[in-house]
């Protein structure tokens, strides 16, 4: 049952507890297991990859079965409904249109004395996308990861996703991948898939960046290979925080809370409201909706452990509590959400108004649904085109410009005890006959 609390101090304590919900005592043990998997795949390639797939997923695959075949890709279109295909294509258009607005632009600035400064953006060579699978299907995850990579013009994009018990990859995932421009798909999951993408095997290429959510083993694997490759983030369980006033519909709010709770027993669903009556009504609606919920067991567990209703004095107070929590998803179900937005500093995605449930963002509004969790919205952002790009600084000085700053460079280099730094400028700006020999003539140092 959802708990209702009124005290700010108690609310802060509970929000901190919920934010820290993934810090269990088993993480160290799991990390040791993941490290072992990573090292084995790094050393033994496909052999270790297939071994761990059999051990963890009870699937026996041959090396030839790792890559999804062209015939499987073609057949997938015959296995999805016309309605699903149309929805995937609409989502593709919206997601692509949004992310095209985010492509960073290279620039060059010409200053005095022919000084040229700039920044040049280029995509990575290969991106690896992890898509959770097995008994579930997440075509939206495919779109949210693959489309930004395509917009960034990454030359090669590959997907790793665990197959079902029959070794097949869900056809909706295969269709979504193709609609997003990806046809290189490998049927492998877990920490071993992250290892294969990070180090490469005989079958799977080594990539430059890995994105996409997964379970705790996938997350720990991404953490451990960071530095070998880039990663998007260390995604935790999903969470939503709703700020609502007296005008909000309690049935809608309850549905939005359950929409997060049904993801995972560790999912968090939080309501901050200025209205005690709404708080009680939402609790009643959640209980009613749970009675016949298809995922009742895990949803009830999430609500019981990480569900919370807080009655606050004002919307400003609600915004302050929200900023402390820094939610992945923030819904502003209030009369004037744009005014309240001015008080919000930390959130992964913000949904404004009573007609904007978080599910709109999950599937096809356009902004990415791969978002910072567990308070990391205080410093991190959504996955985007930038995730698949890097930038290089551009610097060009003319002889005249270099002469103007030579003295200051010499002073700074000398202060840091780096004489060759100073010499690299002095040799270009002082006539050879005027250069002091102390650092350039080895005979002086030898006392000859």
C-alpha cells in the first residue's frame, strides 16, 4: 500500500532511501562474477561467450548462430501486425526529427593576427547497442538508441540482444532495428554481451561506445569496461515523480504511478501533492487498479517498497523535494506547469500538464527515454546524438600571433619546470643567433 506522509524531514529521509535502493550487499559479489566473465571473453572470444550463454541463459548456440541472418530479418516483417509497424514508423519519424535538432555543429572562429580556433565534431567508428530481451520485447529501446546513432552518422552500428528460449529474437525488435537502419544484430545478452562489444570476438566487432539499459550484471559490466570503451550511463531501475495540485485527476495520477511500478520490483513511484484529498484518492485508485493488474505481484512489491505519497505545503516545496531526488521522469500535473518549471533544476525528462503522461515520452514523442536514474540527473542528461560523437579542438597560430604570446608561454613553462615546452616556442620566435645555449647546447650542461 502507498504510504502518505506529511513531514518534510521524513519525506527527505524516504526520498534518500528510495534513491539509494540499488546499493545492495550483493553488488560486490556480483561485480566479481562480472569481472570473471569479462576477462574470459577478452581472452577466449567466442568460446567464452557461448559458454556463458549456455551457463546463464540455458541456450546452446554455435558461432554461426550468433548473428541474426538476413532471412530472419526479412521474416520478421511478416510476424508483426500492420498496426505495430505503423506505430514503429511514426515513432521513428518523431525520434529522428527531435534528434536532428541536437546534432552539434562544428565551428571555426578567425581572430586577430590570423589566429584560428574551433571545434570539430565527428562520430565514433562503431557503436554497440544493448537491447534487453529474452522473454520480453523492447522495440522502443531499439529506436531510442539506434536513431541517435544514425543521426550522428556512425558508420557501423551493431545490436546485441538476448534471444528467447527458442533462440529467436523478438520480431518487433528486428523490425524496429531495420526501420532505424540497423541490420547487424547478435543474439547474445548479459555481461558476456557487453564483454564481446568491449573487447571484440571472432564474430562480434569491438565497438567504441556501448549504450542501452540492462539488468544489474549488464550495468556492472558497462561500469567495468568504461575506459576501454565509452558508455552512455549506468542505468538503474525506472522511477517517476509526480507533482500534482488539487485539479489533477486521481485516476490519471494513479495510472502514471503504476506505469512505472510495473517495470520492476525496484521501480519507484512518488507523488508530491498540495492536496490531502487528492493524496487519499490516489492511494485508493492505486489499490483498485492493482486488483486485476496483469503484473500485480511485481507491481505491488514496487509500490510497497518504493512507492510514496507526500503532502506538501506548496508547489514550491514540492519542487524543492523533487530537486533533492532528481527524478528520471518528472510529471507536472498542475494548473500552470510552465510557471512551476522555473523552480525545477534536476530531472531527466519533464512532462508538462495533465495530458502528458510519461508513456508519451517512452514511445514516440521524440526525446530520448534513456535517462539518468538514481539521482544522477543532478549531473547527467538523456542519451542523444552527442553520445555517439566526440569533438576535437582546432588551433592555428600565425608566426606573428605566436611571437605576441611567446613571453607568457615561456613564463608559464618555466614555472612548471618544463623547459622543452618553452624551447618549442623560443625556437620559432627568436633568431638562432639570439637564443641562449643553456638549454639547447648539451656541451654547456656537461661543463665543456
